[in-house]
C-alpha cells in the first residue's frame, strides 16, 4: 500500500481522478450528418476527452440554419456527458474574416510607395503621377485605382548603393501634386521622389475582405457577426457548457511572409487615419514617412520604432482587447494564438508585430506547435516539413518559453498557457511523437493543450493530418486515452502555481524594429543547456517593474538578473527603464551593448557561468539536451526532467536546492514511487533517461519502489507466430514469419497491428519484459491477462501479475502509424520508421 505524505492539492486531485481536464481538441465542422457528429463525440469521450473546440473548417452553412442545428446537437451531447466547449470565432482561419461581412470602409488599409528616380538639372520638372503605385502593381490588382496620395517626398539619392538615400535631405512636395501631375524644382543632382499612398492592396493573399484590427469598430463587426449571434442562441449555456471563444492566427496580413522586418523588406505597411494621426502627434512630419521604407540612421530607426509601437498598441487595444473585454462581460474566456513562426511574432506580414501585445486581451497566453515546428532531434534551421524551412532553434528553445512568460507576467492569464499542437505533422506522427512533444510543451510551460484535430470528413482527408479517430482508420486511436490521460495529469500538475525562474531575457521586438539585434532564442538556448530557467520580458512589463533589494519584480515574479540580446539601440524610455533596474540588478548585454544602456557586455559562452547561482538545479556535467524545470505550488514543489535527444541516453548526478523529501510521479500510470536520493540539506540523485523519457518529482514520500529489470532471464528472437491486421481489414492474416526483424521491406505499404505470439519458459514469474527496438505502440498480454500498453520508449513491461513458473503464453501487439498506408504530403519530409519488433525480446528478473 502506498503511504503518501505531504501531497499537494493538485496532486491529490490527480491521484483521485478528480482533476479538471485541460484538453480542448479541435472538432472540425464541415457539414457532416448528425449521426457522424454524435459518433465522434462518443469516440472522444471514450478516449478520455472531456472538452473540445468547435471549428468551422469551413461549415457550408456557418451562422445559418445548418450551423445552428449542428450546434444544437453538439451542445445537447456535451451536456449529456458533462463536456465543455470553446468556439473558434470565424467561418475560417485566420480570424478576422467576420464571416465575410466586413464593409469596405472597415477593411484593412495599407501604406505603400512608388519611387520615381530622376536627375535634376535645377530647372522645373513635371511628373505624371496619375498612377501612384506603378504600372505592374496596377495590372496585378485593379483595386489600386482607389489608391489615395498621402505624401510626395523628394530625397537625394545615394547613387553608389541601391535603395539608399541621403538621409536628412527630404523635402515635402505633397502640395505640388495636382490632378495627377507633380510640378517641382529640385537642386541639381540625383533624387528619389516617393509617391506614398494609401491602398486596399497588400502582398498578403486571401485577406482582401478582412477587418482592420487597429480599429475597434472593425472588430465590433466580428463581435456582432459571430460572438453575439452565438450568444443570442445560447446565452443560457455561456459559462456553463460554452466556456470560451478561440481566435486562430489573426495578423496584420500585409504580407504572407515570415521575414518581413520593417525597414529591411519591401512591403506595404498597415495604415489608417488613426495611425497617421498618432504618427503626427508623436512629433513627426509627413516627410518622415519615407523613413518607414528607406534609411538606416538613428532618425529612421526612431520613425520605425514609433510607427511599430503605434500599430501594435492599436492592435492590442482595439482587437485583442476588445474581444477579451466582450468575453469577460459575457461570462466566457478569450483564448487563441497568433503566428509565432520563425520570429514573425515580432514582425509584420503573417505576424502581429508584437507577441505580448497581440495576446494581451486573452485570458490565457497561446502558441502553437504544428506543421513540423518542433521536430525531435532538429533544434537547428532545417529545410524540412511543409513550412519550406524552419528556425528550429527558435521553436525548441524560445517558442513555448515566450508564451509561458506572458502567462506568468500578465495577471489575468493566471499562469495559463494554451498550445495548439500536433496538426499538419502528417500520418507519420503517432502517439510516440505526441508524447515527446507533450513532454517538451509541459517542461517549457504549457498547461492547456488543443490537440489538432478530430476531423469527421470522409477518410482520407488531405486537411492537415494526423486525425485522431479518422472513422476508425487510425490504428493507434484505441490507445489515445493513454496519451490524453498522461497529458491531462501533467497539465494539472503544472497549474495553479508558478515556475522558478530568476533570470529575465529582454524581448527583442523593439530592438529589431530599431536596427540589428540578436534573437532572444540565443541566450534562451545556452541557458537551457545549463539548466538555468528564464522568462522572456516584454518592454511593456519592464517599464512598470518594481525595484527590489537585489533585483526587480513583475506581477509578483522576482528576477535577479536581466539579459539583453545584443543590439544597436533601444527606445529611449526603455533605456531609462533598464538603467533604473541596473541600479539593483545584474544586467548583461550579450555581444553588444545598446546605445546608452548601463550593462556589462559578455559573450554568449560566458553567460551560463555568470548566472549559475540563479538556478536550483545543478548537474555534475553539462547535458545540453536535458530540459529541466522547477514548478512551485503553495503546498509543494514539482520538478521535471526530459531527455530531448532521440538517440542518446542521459546519465547525470543531479543536485536540487531543497531538503524536502521527494517522490517520483509516474504520470502515464498515475502512480507514486520512492526516489532513491541522498539528502544533506540538498537532494542528490542519479538521473538516467533514455530517449523519449522524462522524470517527474513531487513533494512527499512514497514507500513503493518502482520495479526495474535486473538479471537477464531469457531472450526470444525466433520461434514466433506472426499475424498482421491492416487498418483496412477486419481480419488478421497469418504470415510465415517466425523471427523478429524489420518488416518494412516485405510490407512497405502496411499500417495496422502486428501480433507476435510465442511461449517462454520462466523459472521465476517475477520478471520484466524489455523490447529494445519496436515501432511504435505496444500492447502485451501474458497468459490472456492484460499487462499494459506503452506508447513511447522505453518499452518495459512488468509481467509478475500474469506470469507463472514454467511455460507462459506471450502475445505482443505492435501498432504502427498510418503513414505507410496513407503517404500524405505532410509526412513526405519524415523518414519512414521500421516496422514491427526489430530487436530480440528480453526477459529480466525484477529488482
């Protein structure tokens, strides 16, 4: 009997199966029948899912009779089962289409320019500017016929470098433009004349009818068309069955690119009358508009910073702030995420300009891990997966940490970070990879998950697989509950407290707007590799930080050091905030100190040594792929260690700065075990983690020792009976195979279940079975008794409850992913795994 002591409230809830669910998988609605929808809800519930997020993907009758009939059924079924739901807040993603009901005057506007290069002889010149945008753009999009001139600016041209101007020579010629004709006299020399205009046309695709997120009245169209119509139908369910609305990837949409850095990219810029008004209010003139597009000196940097500060502030107030305010007034929460990919979180284009401002109105912070963003083993820039190339360093070391920091530092988020996950990895992604990604999410700060997705469309559907049920065609789905239970328990265990991080890293957005900068993932990575946890701190939070005796605090979170990614410059008020903090806090600038900042310049390599005293986790030898975190509840502590290497075992001696007793928590099986540790005022233990493995420690003590393999008792590699059941067939077929080995060459298109049956003679029934290499979900029965299922390495099974002395009948089911039978385009970037049991099956006595 397990004798638990000093267990935390959250842990007790989990052990007693009383914890609330933290999973809200997408449930796509594409117009399927009531019977199919009801079947899917039943299937979700049977596999441990208690909530879901409804998404029109798109529904053919969104907000019409067909939609309301579907919603009626979904709510009725959810109530029957005590389930809850969120609603994705538009007819399609990304959010901002407002079901196609945005009037033209509230749609997005952009500021762009056309450059006329001229050489003046000092006499009067006239230019035909009847077409402001240039001939090619007009031919591509006739909406340019509605363009409006904002300013005409002449600047001396630097003829030695393309796209360069002589800064400080600008002249405003706007009043010289009449009836499409510019008349002016310029000094002798080479000039660039910029026709700066407002336009409906962007470089983004598919956003022509989208609302302007910088205008409250535009956001109110989304509210009236989607939010309020749902409230009118289901007000009595708000805050009960319906718990929230979900915004998916809203952005400025001026380009589809992820690399659009203002001042360094040719792109139209988000614009409206209020942006123009604030631009002038901040002390600029119309002639300064040219520096939004050209220029590299300090004044140009200041113009761009002030512009970006303006538009991201308007987005924060009038879009995310407006939606969050409405939700809270109506008893529901507002959640979602923006596109964070490849640093676009701080940029225009597909991004929102500033991550922290973009999610400010939400009640949870949000990120997503889909489409091969976080790929086991690929923490570097790689040209794989459907994205066309990914900054693996950002995804692995900074993405979730950024969201977790917003969750921690914004009081209304209450430490909650939601992550949309798993979609668009393709059918190659099974429960094993999902478990690895889950460990990554949890250990970096996620505590709510939106699995992507349950798709009731006819199988196979090309839309961003994998799909978890897939009308019964997903062979691993019958064991989905093992993953959902595991994820739910860990999410709850890492909720309602706070992580232990004493180092803040300055968010690099404003530095990038103003010039060159190091990305914040650089210090994130090297500190994580040395088990030093960090938060990413937005300049908005830093400006309001409270000085402490030896540090500073934000929302009750105290930091003893601030790290600034090296950059040219920061805005003046941020320089003042940093210098104020530097009076009581260690401030390090990595590789380059921004102008005017009081900080010690250090190399990236020096940083861990300077901050090693600010961690409670110490490792005897560097382990770069060991991810660790310390999470504090008011009534106890949680520690998590994850091996993110997929091919190397980690063996290290760990020292924790705690004297309290700790025990092992096995989240997959919801069990507590004894931790073999030494305690001399600190806790010391040996950590052994194979690839895909993690260890969770919690406050308290347990007398139950977790069994481990000891001495080898038997090895089986042949003499087996092997049968196969394809995902497409109801019956299994006996093969002539009698030995273990990779079956992929013989069955290159097989996906489904492989059953290995054999007998083994045991002298002692207290044995454990180990399968060193197998792909990938494994279910074992011994003498017709269930001995468990394992969805990810290591594949170890305790057989004592079913085995007996003498001959024992063993059956091993190996369930593959679906990608051999469904060679989808999303999986084409992933090497096909071997098939079946590849190495001999080993039996050990139990210790």
